[in-house]
C-alpha cells in the first residue's frame, strides 16, 4: 500500500484495522470501533465528532439507517446534546 497510516492512528501500538480483522468485525461494528479508538486524536476534529459517528454506526447496526439518521438529526438540532 502506498498510502501511509494517518498520524491519528500511528499514536497507538495496535492499529484499528488489526483489531477489526482479529475479531472479524463487519463494516458497521468495525467503523464504530475505529471511531471510538481515534476519538479526540484526529487533527481538526472534536472528540464528540468521532463519538457521534461511532454511535451512528452502532444504532445503524441495531436498528437501521433510518433511526441512525433520525438520532443524528436530533443531536444536530440540539447543540446542548453535542457537548
């Protein structure tokens, strides 16, 4: 692979992809884990951004895209919930 691992992943000794592969996680659960592991470490993004993304993937896994989008819209409409 010619693209290097981004710096927000290089801070840890184990890469998210290695954990995802080791546990055989599907796309939604793998992405939820990825966002949980990198929360607060990606330059230019708030910790809450990644935590909300992780929640979106988990809700999507449990209940589908429609409810995940509905919850995301609700959070976006209420800035106090974004803290």
